[in-house]
């Protein structure tokens, strides 16, 4: 399995939201820095430095 295949398998809801966004926004993103291949993750909620995407994965925001 390639890295992109694994990414797609782990983020199916982000893929769906990307397709919806592409119908309304050119390229499906609002800024070039948010462009990730094959598509960006969509953040559902955040608390302090922690974020959760629509697929339930937790991230720590160091930005």
C-alpha cells in the first residue's frame, strides 16, 4: 500500500468534503498553503493545541 493509498483509507470523510468544496471553490481550497495531496484533512473541532479531523484523528497543533 502506498502512502497516498493509506492516507485515502484513513480520511474518507475529508475526501467527500473535498469533492463538495471543489464544486463551490476553484481547486476546493481557499489558500495555496492548505493544498495537500491527494486532499487536505478537514478539522472538525479543537481544544487548546489539540485538533480532531472529521475522520476522528487527533493532532497537536505546534503552529
